[in-house]
């Protein structure tokens, strides 16, 4: 079982690896007002898990809160608790709007809220914060699953995602990795191996083999949110914060704003609009 710790430093350095290989819920769910009882059930069942102390750099400080407040800017970004006891009712309602995008009431077991903290050995997804549950029998997992099941089946269902074209990836995306901008490192200097190895240098010459390209394509799906470039780490990490990018990236800022033609090209690919071998 992986260490049940989510150190702030790890989150900053390895956040790119926290995006799953499987498709994600990509479209915001319409805001829903909870009744007083529903809100209290959510606060007691779900937010109590977020506040659970799992170690970390500060004694008594919950690891979910440590990483999913100021250190993340996409997908699962919670409000900063207004006290040591947790969130206010107003904050919890806003948190619920975020959490509702991580659940699938039509297929509860596929909810990212359940899969990210679950051990990969038990069918879960990789999680920078570590594994909280070694199996689906963990009481926290069971409680959250039952909470999702208690809602109407059609309450929160992710929309279909666009297909991300492999041919365009090979023809137009991979060359970006091999062509650094002036004064910058190649993407492959850092992203050549492991779970973040979506930009390896070609094994032979200046072209990637079919096997190399397929592996890189599989890995890059970890850092994109199909249909939503604004929530794709692949496009946020190298984007300057002043242009809407992520605050943490150990590499250079390739794009100063989303108006950069290259960023726009890649965003079109993530939205499923760019296919084939033409990059123009």
C-alpha cells in the first residue's frame, strides 16, 4: 500500500502525474441547490473525508485540504476552510459544485472521487497524494459510494467526450516537444520517462517509432481533459500564470498567453477539432 501522505512539495513537483489514464468528467455540472438536510449529509459524509488527517507536513492538517486548495487549480479545487473545523455552509455549497463534477450517478463505481484515492491494485487510479483505500471495502470508500448511490441516477452524468486524434498527435503535437523555443529546454529534457514521459526524445534519428509514439500518446492522455483545454495540465503547465496558466511548473513557460497560435492549435486538438496530419 502506498504511503497515505500528500506532501505539499510532492504535489508541486508531481502534480502533472495526478491526471488519470482513463477519460475524465470534463463539463461543469449545472449548479444545484441542496436542501438543508442534503447539505448536512454531504458535509458529514464527504467533506469529513477531505478533512481527515493523513499526516503531511503539518500535524493535524488534512492531506486532501493540503493539496486540493491552493496547490491545485483544475478539476478538484476546494475552498480554503474558514476555520480548523472545516468549511462554512456557503463554502460547502461551492465545494459541492466542484465535487459533483467528479461523480457519476449513472455508474457510481466509475466516479473519480472514488477512483483517485483507491489503490490501483483494487481498480483505482494513480494519485499524487497516495493511496487512501487499499480496497473497495474501506469504510470511507463505502460511505462515499453509498452517498453517490443515494442520488437520482440521472443527477450527475458526464457528457460524452471527444476523441483525441492520434494521427494529429504524431504529426503536429510531438514535433512541439522536439522544438524548444529560444533559450528554453526541450520538453523531453524532463518528460522523457516514467508516468510523465509523454515527450521522449526519438530513439533513432529525428522520428519516433510507432511504439514510441503510441506510448507517448497513452501517457499524454493523463495530462489532458478531452474537450476542455482550459483544464488540461498539458496546456496549463507551460502557460504563464499571467496568461491563465498553472502556478507550478518546473520547466519553462512556453506560452505567454492563450492567444499563442501554438497553444490555440493544441487546444483545438484537445477539443477534438483537430484531426489528421495537417498542422496548418
